[in-house]
């Protein structure tokens, strides 16, 4: 297995390739004279990468990109050895092998490049194509049109590099579903985490200078070059690097605008969320502060509790905008996001012909949906056609896509859109025939239930894919009403049907469907109600589970009160408390009795000032 930085893969991507990005993005690049070629240097072992851009393609670009990468790493703590004069090799699809100097693999504090270049093999080409596809699907297609000038283009590219290096989970050999930075740290790197913020740069203006620094004689191969003063050749290059790297790295997360304007310190919040959900740091606590909401009071005035019609999606989006705007001055650990509560459950049954009913809950600020039983008998199941995600004659599909687009229009870079609940497995059986008939069928018609589970899996995957196709990720992650934010495309799963069964029933009928759908995406978050806490040890071992939310229900002890016992049952699985009142939370905080590795949703906070003073203590808290 290659140690970190023994192999650096370098490649170039033509951003004008319509077959990869499509007509609209490539036309935007040409019309606005954006850089055409993307140079990528990617550490083979950790996937840590840096980007550079050029308008023109030539051999000088290869070596200027290589020296830029080496020089930047030198400023961040490595001592680079510049490559010797480039001879032979290929300018496209090259592998630059770089042995560690002094054998300092564990400390990761020195690095050298010997300048040898070899062509890609079949495996190397596959890696390059996957990276190019990732760039297109996760960055260029959803974000490129936002760049109105080169400065904005580079700023967006910098955010993408940070998301790729520091937040995005990688599933390749040895990556263990961790971000590149976390893998590098596991190999012993103890340097500045700002290496994940290696800033993209335009090389056209400095490519020749970079080549001359590495090999002055190479200037003979250039059409023309100007000799620099002897006393400032290398310092001049270093000053270029300093100007490009230092402003973008020191405090870059604070200086760079977070993509959601209602979250003024978003990068700080993401770092803390990553410590909880990615690193499973059990020594910290996180919290969201809920203050009195005028928006929710206005909703209660306009929408009394009880059954109602499908609401105007614009009104619902404006409600979320008003509610999330109220928290702009609160510096807690939340990520502002609206929830498609109208699609919460009724969407799935509605898509296959069910009759949905809507229910207003002003206390939560939700208008949710359910469906009446769709089938009168299990034998009618064969009449259900597979859901077609392209059939826009389907009323519920049109409603679903339209509401997403309305939310995107109103959110407009201010807040994100949360994922919403899956209705798969036995949950979908409940929608077809009701809970009682589904439980009976587990015993009397198990083969039918297996077919229902398979149908529900296909339906839910298609529904969630539509969501992720329309809703862009935020810094490489999914907004979540439960977890705030999780890296990757993460779904929200439910094991509610097994709350009233034994653990054996969950193992027989629940685990495989849950793990199967979490495996399609980048994992999921699961909630457990008061009557389902006997499932905690089993659910905590579900493959792909990223976090567990403990909900409160009438007649059961508060989740806050059973946290010590729950922590023992779930190990280092991150936990989320659905609600704890401010007086109880603050009392435990001051007494240093909070359980670590938990995200606390704190209710009944008097005002913003109180919330911010409390958050100062939360951020300083160590278990």
C-alpha cells in the first residue's frame, strides 16, 4: 500500500467537453472566457488534491502545475525538492512518483519529487475518469453558472477543493469512508488542517516563471523570456505563492463566504459537525438554540391545528425563510434549512395512486401528509406499476418537483433544503394496507411482504435521487433537519414499525432493507421514539448509520434523562437529542454533567443574547 505522497497523480481536464458537462456550462465557459483546462494533482494514497487552471495547453503547463503543487506544500510545512529539467514523458495523464525524504513517513514533514514521468495504466485512467465525473456532477454542473467573473470562479473552486479534501467521504481502498484530510491525519500528519484549503490558481501569467525557477536552461525552449534580477528570482516566485496561498489559507473559512447567508459562521459550524459525525469525537458537545419564533406564531394564527388542504408552496417557503432569518444572529451549531414536511410521508403513497391527507401542526411549524390505505387486499399489489420518475403526468411527481424548485427559488443561497424521511420496508406496507394487516402478513404472507419491501426500495431510491438531482449539496454535504449537516448524499431512515416488535423481528425484517438503501447513498440518520429504545443496541450497528436521534414521547422518560445509559448501548455512535429545555440543559452544562458526543436541541431559550452566551460555554466544553 502506498504511503501518503509517494504517488501523486496529475492530469488535465478539458472543461469545454460537452459530453461531460453539457451544452449550457461549456457555453458559459466560452462566452465568459473562463479557464479552459483544469490541472489536478491528487495524492494517490489520501486523495488530497489541488487544482490549477490555464487557458492554453502545452508542456510548460505540466511542469508549472507540478512545481506549483510542490511549492505550495513547501509553504504549508513540507520542504520540496524541485524536479530536474523535464525530459521525455507525456504531458497528459502523467504519474509523478515522489519518495519521502529522510524516511519521515510518520511525521509527514518532508517531501521530494524526482521528476520522473510515466504514462497512466488502465487503473490510473479509471481514477482520472472518476475524478472528472465527480468534478462535473458535484461542482461544475450545479455551481458553474454562478461564476460571473474569474474571481468568483476561483472562489467557487476553492470551496470545492475544501469540500473535496476536508469534508467529502471517500470509499476507495484504505479510505474507510473518511475525508482525505482525516486519512492523512491517521497516517500521522499533525500539521495545519488548512492544507485542505489549497487554493486554485491561474497559471497562465506565471507558468514560464515557474519553469525557469526549476530549470533556467529550459528558457531556451521558450519563444521569449525576460531574465530576472539575480537577487530576486526565487523570492519573487515565493512571493507569488505567499500572496496566493496565505490570504486563502489563514482564516480562509472565516474570510470565504459560506454558501448559506443565514449561517454567518458556517465553516466553523461544519468543522464542529465533522468532529462529531465523521471523527466520532466523544469529548465535545454541540447544540442548537431555539428562541421564541414570531414566524411560527404567525403560522399558528393563519393555520389552526387539524386537517387542511395542500398549502401554497410559496407560502411554506416564505415561512421557512422568515423562521430561519430569525436565527441569523445566533451563533450555535445549526445549519439553516427548510423541510419539505408536505412530502414527509404522503408523497410515496401519492406517487402510486394513494389518497393523501394533510395535517397542520403549528407547534412544530409543519403541514405534514399521510395516505389512506391504498389496497383493500394484498392480492391487489400486482396492480401497482413501478414508479416512473419521468412521468410528469403524475400529479404527485409534479407537485414534488415544483415544491423543490419553489424552495430553491426562495432559499436562493440563504438557507438549505433538508432531506426528508424515507418510507420503505414495512413503513410502505403500512401505507398499502395499514399497520395491523402488515404485521399479520409478516406471519401469514411473508413472501408478499418481501415483494413489498423490494418495491418500496425501488420507489424510495428513485424519489431520493430526484431530490439530490434538484437540490445541490452544501459544501459537499446534505442539510438535515435532524443532524443539521452530514457529508455526502445522506438520507433519513425510519424504523418505526419495529418499535412495537421484538429485536428479533428487526433483525429478520428490518436490518437488511435499511442497510441496503443506506448503501445506495452515503449513509443515513435514524430516529428512535420512546417506545423503540429497546432497539438501540441493534440499530447502532446498522452499516451506513451516521447518527441516531432520540425522540421524546408521552409516557416515556425524556431522552435527556437516559443519555448515560444510551451512550453505553450505542458506543461511539453520534447521538442527537430532539429536545431539552434551556434551564435543564444550562444546569447540566454548568455542573459539567453533559454526555459527550451528543448534539442537543435546546428549547425555550429566552432570547438571542442568552443563546450566544450559552454557546460560548458549549464550545469550550470538554468531557
